[in-house]
C-alpha cells in the first residue's frame, strides 16, 4: 500500500478551537493508517487576497504571482492525494482565513483544468448555533458542493457539528469518531 499524503488546512483563529479539534481527530485516524500529514494553520500565515491580475490564467505555467505564504501551500496541494479544509462558521459562512485560502485556489488553474482535479476532499465545519442551517453553515457547504465538482475534485466526507466554547466539540464522541473514520478513509488508496 502506498502511503497517502493528506494536507490539512485549518482555518480557525484558535488552535484549540472546535474545527481544529475535529481536524486533529481526523489526523489521528489518518496517521493510525500510516498517512503522511502536512498541516497549515492559516491564522499564523500571511495570505493576501487575490488581486484579479489573471496572470495565473494568461501564463498558467507561472501560476499565482502574489508573493505570500500561499507559495508555501501550493506545492503541498499539488502533491497531496487528499485535502481537508476545517473551518468554523463565522457570520453565516467560513472564516475569513479560510475564504482567503479558497479564493487563492484560483491560482491553481492550468492548461489541464485545475491542479486539484482528481483530489479527494474532506470538509470539517463547526458552528455555535443549533444546526447547519440556523448557523448559516449551509452556505459554506453549498459553496464547497459547487466548487469541488466544478474543478473535478471529489468530496469524500463532510463532518459538521455544533459547539460554543473552544474545544467543546470533543465532548461529542460521535463527531470525533466520524472525523477519525474520515481520516482512515482518506488515508486508504482510492
């Protein structure tokens, strides 16, 4: 069996927040299955917004020309078998950190489509309201469900749940187990 490489994108400003806690459970499941993990904590990174220059479209071999920390993430995304995006829901959608990252995926367009084409995707969303709909997290989910099929990536699993205080999600053993199992699934060959 070939060890699968999974890139984890943590979009919370809190390292011990609920989305990061679920991501850590997913990582445990993946490493128990011998996956290679690479994590990025977006809040500690310098990621600028897309400036709509379109150099990545006009000169696709050049890629995104913005000189920031996305240049560190891009090679990892290209070489990953799976990518997991973990974000809290803030003000009815993904966090600002996650949105900057998502917008900059535009820079991965190439003559063959998109660099994430064929990648397996995991989604983790946490929110403080009672449900995905009431929290507005449904908007984030709809975006992911439109975006990833459009670029040819397959969503393998979506984990979402409610918790208010940082790390409180760990009390929800079902969600923690679901995240662990998604990690195991993503670490298995297609």
